[in-house]
């Protein structure tokens, strides 16, 4: 997916079991909707390994504490 001004792009790998499913309109719609969601959240990192440790620590502090 690319925005009309070529400034936003999403590369999404979405797998399925058969070509029949991959060619269906509902599968293509799912892929498009997922790409729109990814663009909408404006991710800063592609892989977990790319996220700096201090960012992870800050986000963990924001999560609610779950009793064990």
C-alpha cells in the first residue's frame, strides 16, 4: 500500500493455505484493512529487536499491573 503522495508505505506479508483464498475479495480486503491499520498507528520500529531498551521499560511502566 502506498499513499498518493508516495510518502507512506506498508509492506505486509499475509499468508493463507490456498490460492483460492488468496484470490478472494475478502482476503484482499483483509490485507488492505490491515495495511490501513498499520499506517494509522505510524509504527516507529519494524522488529522488536530494533526497539531501544529504554523505550521498552517506559512502555512496561505504563501497563497495568496484573496480579499473579
